[in-house]
């Protein structure tokens, strides 16, 4: 079995080296096309499940009335239009978040808008919520066949004035109805002008209330790592007050501190949010701040630079019920998903726990190698 996994990892690394010769957005398009084929083929889905999915009942949790078979999910940003929804479970994820979707389709920012920072195992993007709109995605979600939960990440249409942004989120939430397992209010992308200003509680309150008025699905708010600790506390308090299901921490960062990639190269790339390893430390810090403040009153989903099983366990032990990733999937492929779940499973056994839910907020240390 180890020999097979080693060969699979080497094959992916070889393929990645070849793919990295192409522009990042071109690679993303090719990967998406391949995953769409998987999403439309029950035969391929079954084959991938046998090969890639970690089957351990201890990894399953029921959260906010939703059954999550495994704790690691795909973060928003990859499957922008819900065209690959049937592929994510078979490649190993326990759930996936599609989008960001807006009330009306939009092309996003001009290309090039996606860049690799290989020395940092990171990606810089300024995609700008490019998507085909909420209506088409809703239809595809309605027709999905795989059991893994699918969340929908909602954003503001670029042309909508911030003063009426709540109407955008409300309209999208109304259209999606019950065709999503959960909803996410995204007010933390740095690539839509003025969007991050909506994280201020006086702007965020009407957005949350508008979504809640038309949709009773579990609701999360995704926040930026660049918020001050005081602002994080205010958002946490607001989420508790309004009965939000939980928070997702964190989105990409606009910070350029501590990068291994040369300052001149990064500066030449221009604006955008950075994901991957550089955001890991702050993402964990934000998670701990929220967990302490919320004291069990919110479901926390941690995302940002989770590359290893030990990091995944650290997030869970710090209070994350669920975790997500996107950039490590680009660099590590399906074997990264498998390694995370196998590592968590082994760690549960090492601590004598029968369910991952028992580890959430436990502060239990990583006791295995890796």
C-alpha cells in the first residue's frame, strides 16, 4: 500500500512540474475540465472513492443538522460555478464550498490575475469574484448526486453600491433556497473594491439580517486575517447576537510580510490576496481569538495554510469543528487530502477518542510523527 501511495505522489509531482510550466489560470481551467468529467461520471466517481477516500466513522460529525463524513473540505474559490460538485467527495473531501457567487454573473478582474509564489507554497490572486451568477449554479446544485455537503459562498456584485449590499446577498440567498447545505457571507475578499469595509459591524448587521430573512440554512460569515483583534471580537459578538451558525477564519491576506519570494517580484505582481503557507500563523491566531471569545457558541471553520496533518490537528484542538483548504490542494493534490484525514484518524486513536468531535477545542497535542 505504501508503495502504491509513493508512486501516486511521485506521479502527481511529475504532473505538477509539467503543469507549472503553464499559466496558473490555464492550469486551473484544465483541472476544472477534468473534474467536470469526473462530476458527470458515476464510474469515475466510484473508482476514485475506492482509491482516495479515507473511510473512518470517527471522522464523521453532525454539525448544525448537517452530516459531514470527514472534516476537511474544499475552500471557496476553486469551483466557482458549482460545475464540479459531484467530484469533491470522490477525491476525498468531506464537503466543499462553491463560489464565490454573485446575484448577477461578472467576468472578474482583467487577466493575468492568478500567480504562484512557489518559494512560499502560496498563491496570489485578484480574481474578483468571476462567476456566471447564482441562477445557473443553483440549478446544478439541485441536480447533484453525491452525499457530501455543499456550501455556497455569497459575495457582492461589483457594481452594487455598498449602501445596498444587503439586497445583493438577500437576493442570492433567496434564489439558492434549500439547494445549499449551508451559506457563507463573504465580506473579506480583498479583490472587490469596498468589500472588506462590510466587515464593520454596522455594515455587516443588515447583511446578516437580510440573508436570515429569506433563508434558514446554517449561515457562516467569512472574515479576513487582516482584521484587528478588536474588530474580530466585535464580529464574533455580532455573530452570537444574531444567531449566526459560525465563522470561517480566514480569507486571503493583503500582507506581504515574511515572504520568501523576493519583494521586487511580489511588488511587480501588483494587488491581490495571498493564500497558503504565509497566512497559516495568523489564521491560527484568529481561530484561537474567536474560540476564546465565542466559548462554544459558534461553529468555527478554520482555513489558511493547513498543509500537514499536524497543522490540521492543531486547528481542531484549538476549536475548529471543520477545516478547509485550497492552495495546499493545488500543491499537494488528492494525496494531501488523504494524508490529512489519515493523520487525524491516527491521532484520534492515539488519544483514545472515538470521534473527531471529541477533539474539537480539546487542546490535545499532536503525539505522532509528521
